[in-house]
C-alpha cells in the first residue's frame, strides 16, 4: 500500500539460560574478580566474531554501522563527532564508557540504553564479557588499569564432605 513506510523485521532478544537449571540473571554481574584472569586473545576472537560486522576496532579506523571502538574505554558516550547516534545513546552522553558501563551495556544493550539502535542481544556469559572488555581496553594508545576484585567470583556448589565411616567412633 501507499503511505508511511513501515519497519520490517523483528528484534528477538535471546537469553542463554544456565545449564544447571538455575534462574537466568536479570542483569550484568560484577566482573571485577574476572578481570585478573581475563583472556585478551579470547576477547579479540569474540570481538572478531560478534562485533566487526558493525564496528571497526582499528586505530584510525572508520565508522561502520556503529562507531569505531578504538580507545572506547573511558571515552565519553556518544562522543564520536562524525557518527550519528540514536536519541537513546545521546541521552547517555553525560557518561563515559568505563568498565562498569561497558559491562552493563554489553550484557544487554537495549536494556541498559533504551532506544539504542544497536540490535545486538548482548553477551550473557560473565567471563566472555570480561574477556571482551579487557580486549577493548587493550585497543588504545593508553589502556586503563583493569579494576581490582570487589566481589568474589561465583563458585560452584561443592558437595559437603562426609566423615569417613567409623570416624566418629573411638
């Protein structure tokens, strides 16, 4: 028909549920304990796999569908002059892409910045996000110091030790 052009397609958010049957997290968890063991190479591989379609990570690289990400850590949100940001992203322009902001945004972009045009569902696995953020931090002329642990990493439940048979008898 004639008239206004309608948006086509659907946005589908996919959340990976934990394999152990525990409830899926409702927000990004503190990653500070994971940065000490973050794997920059694994983060680079994840960046190449999930981000390079829309973002350029090279120094001096051009913008693509999304802004270039060289030097993104601690850069002001919506601050690349030759990129046209969404109203949602501009509304966060008073913030900087520090480790916490990146963590929350990468966990669920449209949940952290309502109205963003980024149609990426997010990176649900904590270690993957820590690796990706460590990689993004390394893509800078002056990388920031990674945060120190403010929380202990989640530990898997361990079965209680049972006393040896006859240990309580003398």
